[in-house]
């Protein structure tokens, strides 16, 4: 599909490229620094997956608290992506990456010292603010020095591969450490890696910025931040507080009000943080929709996998990490293929194939009985998810940044980060809400027919009411736990199985959007200003 900008691309200026001539060494250094930065950001996102079970048991976390441990990192990454996209364009992406990595290190230090759920969530939130800057700034750093089609394809494939490498390393690191030490050490080691990333960015990267037409746009930043925070709060707290509770209902009302205010503000701003006319470009608008829906599907499925392994099956941290490692190892393995596909085939076929691959993998996982604990029964599902993820992330990024002028790639990259992180934040929240709601209903009926004594029934009901199905499944209730295990396992397997139906459906919907709005015709993904028009 041909996608034409809805406005005349601005003339190129030195402000949209690195501020100094880029030597081959600095060009390579910039790509390395950008890849290290996105690798670190993605490590933080995936870090809890392999140790969810350990954290839940150590901190006695409820289902909602366990969701917040992951989403405390994701929420600021989604809420602040556009804001940091502007900051990087105004003041320099290298400086932003350096500062963001150091802030992430502070967050990991807080998490490393945590002995309560509240402190761990606080540390995750601080690290998430750092990641909110690292995702868009690392991408903008790379697109600023890759202006030819071949260089852009290689740069985007490298960025995508580094993102997957971070997701590969995180469970390996956290699972390996927790086998021999407290889970807090996993966050401490990641903090050291954050400091190394900051030093590498400062020493290796070329500074770049694009300040023309950009400003901090405080009304836009405040309205979009409040809107996203309200939406995510409502979805995450809905299952525990009740969908009809006043705070949850008010959060959805606040989202509607503030998202409308954001659109109104941006239409009237002389220097908006997000040029809404970008959404008149079909490929850009479609990439935003696919990022939300498709990443909800992918990370929602990954969340189900982590719960299945670490919580339901009680697998050790390293055992739970192996399937996640298989998924994330696929993208580095197919890196040469990604470069060729981006340059010669284009994002449309990659997106359709990738989303359908993820959907098939999640349906395969759902069909695998819960008592199957080895890797081999789900190996095909893991590979389908991994290959699909690599295709999708590379193609979504290309579809967004290659159809806008070079001067707007920072804005496009920040928007892509926002919607991708929003989808990833919604994944565990939505799937957790659906799965735990179904599991609680099924468990309530099951317990009534479980042949328990009145005392046992009272204990089980009290734990279920206070902490939900996950708490009842993992609670140490002596002999009663053995009697409850078949019922809690069945309920959780059924609930999270329904969650996989939801995530697979989201991926199929994303594939349909890709086919209709991006198209299936093979073609190059040439940057707009390299051709003079969007293609």
C-alpha cells in the first residue's frame, strides 16, 4: 500500500541529523550505544517474568500486586514516551540516553534493597521512567545516522535484535541468580548493567537532535500522561476493586476526558508533541493500532506463560526461564533475515506473518495440558512466538518511521514506543483481569463441591476472598493445600487458557489490520526523505 504524508515534508536541515559529521567509527558507536540502551530497557520489562513465582511467595503478593510489579515498570514507559521523545529532540538523544540509564540504575538499586511489595513497585516505577526515555531515544539515535535504505534496514534490524536480546538475557540472569540467591540480586546486577550502558552511550554515541518545531508542550504532556495513567489504573485495579467501584469508574471517565483534552490541545498547539496529521498516513496509523493490539497479544501471552511455569506448575526460576529464553533467542538468530526482509519485502508481509505466527503459538500453548512441564511439548509454540515477535517489532518500527520525514522520525519513534508500551502494559493487566475473574468464579463453584469440612471451607474461602486464586494456590495451608491443589490448578489453567484465546484473537486482529492498511505487496521500506515521498 502506498502511504503518502498528509503534509509537505520540511526541508532537511542540519538539526535533523547528527550535530557533527559522523565518521564510520562514530556511526558504528552510535548504533552500538542505541542497541545497548534498548537492550537494557527491554531487560527491565522482562526481568520479573521468570521470577514471578519466587517474588509472589517471598513477598506474599496478591494477584493484583503481582501484576503491579510488572506494570509499575510498564506504566511510566507508556505514559512518558512522547514526553521523552520531545526532550531528546530538543536537548540531544545521547545526553538523554545517558541520564535515563543512570536513573534506571537508581530504580534497580531501590528494587535490590526491597523487602516489601511497595518498595519493589517503587523501584520498578523509577526504572520504568528511565526506560520511557531509553526506548524512543535509542531508536531516534539510530535513525538519525541511518538515512539510506540499506543503512536504515540494518539499523532497525539491529535495534530489534538488541531489544530481543534484552528479553533473552533478562530471564537467564534473573532465573540463574535466584537459583542461588535472593531475587533482589537480579535487580542489583541489572543496575550495574545500567551504569555500563550510560558510560557506553556517553563515550560511543554521536549527539543528534531535531529541535525545529519542537517544544515541551506542557498542556499536551500533562493531558496525555493523566489519560494513560487513568486508563491503566482502571484496567489493573478493576479485577480487585470491582469494575463498578467508584475509583475504577472515575479512572475510565478521567481517561475519556483527558484524551479528548489532549487531542484538543495538540490541534491548537504551535509546536505539538504529536502532530496528529501523522495519523492521516495509513501505514503510520495502522502501525499504531497494531502496536497496541498486537503487543497486548504478545506480552499477554508471555505473562500467561510465566504464570503457568512459575506459579501454577511451581517450576524453579531457571526452569521457568528456559521457555522465555527460547522465545527471545529467535530474533538474534534470524537477524540476517530481518535485514533482507526489511529492505526487500517490506513491513506488510512481515507483519501479517508475524502476528499469525504468534497467534498460532499461543493456541498451541493453550492446547498443551497443564501437567506437561517439559520444554519439548511447547517447543513449537515457543518458536512460533519468538519468530513472530522478531518479525513484528522490526516491521512495526519500519512502518512508522519510514513513512514520515527524517525530521519527524524522533516523534514517530516516540509514538511507536508509547503505543507499543501501552499494548505491553495492557497485556498482563487485561489478561490477568480476564483469567483471574474466570478462575475465581470456577474455583468458587469447585470448592463448594470439594468435600471440605466447614472449617476447611471457611479457611479456603477467606484466602480466596483476600488474595484471589493465585494466593490460594500458593498458600501454605498444611494438609489442606494438598486437597485444594487439584481445584486451584484446574481453575487457574482454565482461566489463563481463556486469556490465551483473548491474546491469540488480538494477534489475528492485528494481522488483519496489517493486511488491509499496510498491504501484502512486497516492496522496499525506503525512508521518506531518501525517496522524496513515502512508499
